[in-house]
C-alpha cells in the first residue's frame, strides 16, 4: 500500500540537482491489528500485558504503565523477558515466605501458650489446697532458723472412704483420726535432712491455747507424742514438737490414707527396692525381697506395717522415709510435671486430702517435694530422732543431748553430723 502522492515521482528519487522543498504528507491510517489471545512461550510464565502486537515486534505507541530496564540486544518492539515463578515464591507477584520470621512468631506463640497453661494450672491447684491449719494459734514459738522446716504427718483419717475401700486397704473403721507417722523435713542449703519422730516417743505436752475453743490449758506432763494430735489436732502437735525440740516449724502438711493411696495410683505405682520380704495381716502387707512397683494398696501396707519388725515403730519410720523419698523422686520429674495426663490426676488425688497450714503456698509444697527428692538422690540424709532407750507405757525416750545438737545444726544451716543409734 502506497500513501505517497503520485506527483512527479517525489519521494522515489529525482535527478534534479536542486534539493526538494518541503512537502506535506497526507494522513496515514494505521492498519488495525486483530486481537488474539496471548501466547505463553515455552518455559515462560504468563504475562497479562503480553499481546500479539508485541509478539510480532509491532509498537503501537501505547504505554501499559510498566517500566522495563534496557532490553537485552533489542530496540523498539523488544518483548520484555517473561519469568516463571521460582519454587516457594507463592505464585506470580508473591514474595517467598520468610521462614525465619514464621519460626520466630511460632516460638513466641508456643512460649505464651506454655506460660498460660502453667499459670492456669498453678491457679487451679492453688484453689484446691486445703489451708486449714492456723499456726498463728501456736504459742511461745522458738526463733526462726536458717532452714525451711516442714512437719509432715500421715494420719489414719478414713475421710471420704467407702466401706469397700476401707476393707481393701485394711484401714479398719475407727472414727476420727490419729497420727500414723510424723517427720521433720529440714530444707537447707547445706543439705536436706528428714528426721522421723516415732509416734510412741515419750514427750512433754506443754500448756497451749485450744485451736477451736481459744481457752488456755495447762501442761499435761509426760505422754506419747501422738496423744498431742488426739487432744487438739495439728496446732497442739506443732506446739509439742517445737517445745520438746526447740526447732521452729515453718509449714505443716498432713495426708490421710485415701489420699496417699490415690497419689500412688495416679503416678502408675512407685518403684521400690525391698531388702527383706515380710508379711503382716493387720496392714495386709505381703512382700518379697527385690525391686518392684507398688500400687496404692501395697504402698499403704508398706508404710503402715509395724508388727512384722522387731524394732516395731522404729523400723516402720525407716520404711516411711524410704517410700516417701521414692514417691517424691517419681512425682517431681519432667515426665509428671510437664505431662497434663499425669500431672492433673496426681495433683487432684493429693490435693483432695492434703491438709496444710494457711501460709503454705503451692510453691512451698513444691519445694517440700523437691527437698524429699533430693534426699533420695543423695543430697542430704534421713534418720530417726536419736533414741536413748525405753520409757513408760512402752514408749521411747529421746537422747536429748544429741537432739539439741541436731537442732542447732539445722537452725544454723550446718551439715548434720549427728548419728542416731536406731
């Protein structure tokens, strides 16, 4: 198609030596290019701005608004390079995911979740604690020492037990409750010490103020230690222990038969090495020598047996210390603490029947368990309170010089060197 005027061959070459003057060119009508769907080049990604006109090298003069760098090896009409999205880019126009940022955010979410779970668990467990013992009612208390001391009591309370459970656990059906075991746990930086107090210890029951009545009562003279608990409960027991030892008790913890057995069962049993087999019809004990896992029923029989031993109560207190250390060693482990399916049943079983003083927090209770665990791990020692011989009513007389030395070492957070003869 020729749009130039046919007037003397202008524009096609001329032999005239004079240059041609300016000429007016007629309007040029550009041909219409038919629209066709864009083709996707092999190995290239789809470009929505790619047109057939660009593919043919034709430049319509229309700007799409996109700015391209200098074309490689081309001028007008060069097609901008098309790129396929790389792996992990998230598609055309999407940046690659920032995995470092995602991991950081995920870690923060995980930490917040764990903290929320821990705080929630702590709040729930704290609300379940039975802070019923008021040590402020105890009169004439000794001065505080450098260690944290706990009076741990196992009572023969049958609270909440059915007739079938009483029969199964060989507890009998006696009303009320009495102390079945007592021990002082001293948590010290120099090492932890667990001192058992035989229930048949011959002690002086001092003057006291009734925990319920508020009345003052005179001293009762010599009596067995467990009589103090029977007379006025935990407050008088603490008062009697402090009066006879000179050691201040910071916290009180008591658990009954049912709670003890339920904790053991919630843990799935407690592994224990029994040095010598024994049987006892009253407690239901029937053990062979060797390492074995005791369930709740067996554990209760183990710590209650006294008639199967020549040393009676002294032998029983040693078994109680041994088992409590093993129990704490298994309870205070990451496998229990960090596992909700083990932690909640264990806490629920123990807190239902665990009675503590009003100032004792869940944190204090945790410290008590870890102190007992430390003893089983060799960080400290367990012993009976030094005994000098027998006393009235088939009771046991304390070796007071040794008892005073033991108390002074605990008060001053010194390594305990006192030995018990039994």
